[in-house]
């Protein structure tokens, strides 16, 4: 049998005890654990009570904006047309010398030779690289690369024929030097080139011209 609890029992300290276990003196904490705290005291919010401009978890808080650091200025475009053309001419001459030397190296003892397509491609690439790398982005340079590459291949074939004919004529009664063929007898050498030209000769010239145009644009980029 339960005994009723008399209301408003007075303990020995004279304070009333009620059914609310949290009923305590005024200002004592109740259900809110922060109740009764002084302003500025630590709370559940770690940033509560901070002064404006004080450091927070956001490193950019209080700043007018994220600082912007501009990158380096773009490099000025190269536009040395004259120097580029000079470099392209020099490259065509070097390519012609290499082309002719390889024609002579692959020739047979009877004077026959083998067409070397990759050499024509290399001449066009060499001319285009020199034009674009030194001349820059001038739109006229890729166009100039076409005839310079064609000239490099054509002169290389003439030089190769001169070396082969000179080498082959050494065993005959009327030897002739390559320098003589390229100077005083150049017309005769051109006639030999026309007689020897075939479909593959046109293909090699076309490949060289295309490579001179395309690589000039690529090297200038």
C-alpha cells in the first residue's frame, strides 16, 4: 500500500521540494544547458562571441574578396617574315644537298638509281620547320613554304643526277664533273631530269609541298 507524499514537504534546509527534479533556485540551469551563462561565455557554437574580423574557420571571412594574382602576360607573336624566308631558303638548300647525296649513295654502278620518297618528305618538313619557327605566324609564310619545299626537292634531284652522271662518266672517254653539270651544262642536266621524271616524281613533289605548308603552320603555333 503506497503512502501519499504530502505536498510541500519541507526538508531540513527549509527549501520546498516539488515533483520537478529540476526545480531549483532562480538562475540555476534547467533544460537549456546554456541557461544562466554570462554573455561571451563558451557555448556550443565555437564562433559565438567573437569580435567582427576575428579569425574563423573560413580563411577568407571578413575579406573584401579573394585576392587575384594575374598570370604572366602572353608572349608576343613572332612575325619575322624576312628572317623566316631566309631560313626557309637555307633549309631548302641543305635539304637539296642531302637529297642529292642520298641519291648518289643508293645508285647502282650502271647509273640507275632508286626514288627515295621519305627524303622528299624530310625536305618539306625541314623547310616548313625553319619558316614557322623563325618567321612566326604571318599567314604568307605557309604559302611560301610550298614553292620552297618543291625547289628543295627539285634541286636535290638535279644535284643527285649530277653526282650520278659524274660518277658514271669517270669510266668513259669524256668524264664530266658534277660542278660542270650544275653550271655550264645545267640545261643538259634539266633535260635528263625531264626524261627521268615519272608519276612518282610528281608524287614526291606534291608530298614535299604539302609538308612545307602544313609544318610551317604547325611550327608557328
